[in-house]
C-alpha cells in the first residue's frame, strides 16, 4: 500500500492550502485515516483523524481552522488548512490504520508546509 501526499507549499500567514493523500488501495478498508506533522526539532504530532464511521478529531491548535475529509470513491484523504499560522510550519504526513487505537500501518512520504509571517 502506498500513500502519496501532495499540496504542500509556502504561503503567508492567513493563507490557505489543501493537502491531498492518494492511497493505492481502497481507503474504505482502513478504519482510521490521519494527518500528522513534524516541525523542526519537535516530535511528530497527530493533527487530525477521521474514521470510517465518520468520527473526526483535531488537535486543539488547529480546531476551527483545519478540516479533514475523505473521498472513498477517489481513495483520497484531504486536509483543508485555513488561516495558516507560522507555527503550522512542518512536514505533513498522511497515515492509515486498520484498527483504531493501534499503530499506523502505512505512512506517506510527507509534504512540506511553510508559513511565513
């Protein structure tokens, strides 16, 4: 299974980006799909999670600004990011897990998001 993340780039604070993650297998086979990020010198953190049942969760710092969604017909995961802040600068990774609460089974290669003030 391959996950291909795209859509990163450089924007000014207040701008928007949409990340996409194309999955080489039917995403309906995964109970959890998520976006993580890792900023320089920091640990990787979970940004947003969406389950097959429609449950969605965000880290507090992005709530109200980011929206995670999945298109089962296209086998693609998305992350709409609005009102971006410099502290959102990181490499963003998509990930898939077959069972909620377990380690992620598959990871994408990461896409860089840089937000300037």
